[in-house]
């Protein structure tokens, strides 16, 4: 079950970032993201979630607990802060 919550959490975090980017008029999809360096559903202590905009990228680091807690909803304050920072920084990158 932890690997399932981990995968769901990553997907939920991606969706929240995509929604945040949409609100500022920037279109991104799941294809803009890389995480866990291509390893799928491998539960590790810290995961880098990278969103690529053109040749540049913004990285957010999330703990395993943050990701698993986000399986259905992103609600932890530290997770929300990281998501907002990613949206803010990615929104400033040139298209």
C-alpha cells in the first residue's frame, strides 16, 4: 500500500502544480515533469519533482511522508509552500 500511496501522491502533487500553472496562464502537462529519475513507484525518503519549461527546470523536493499524505489531497503546509514556490518560479521561466 505505501507504494500505491506514493504513486497517487506524486500524481496529486503534479495535478496541483498543473492547476497552479493554468491559473497563471501557463499550459503544462504531466509530460513536463520528471521525478524519481525514471524509477516508477520506488518509495524513497526524498524525491525531486522537476518541472521542465523549455530548456529550464524548477525542482521541488518532497519527503516520502509528504508524498504519501498527498495521495488524495495536498494539504500539508510544507507541501503547499513547495508547490507554490514551484508554480511561482516556473511561471517566471521564459516559454
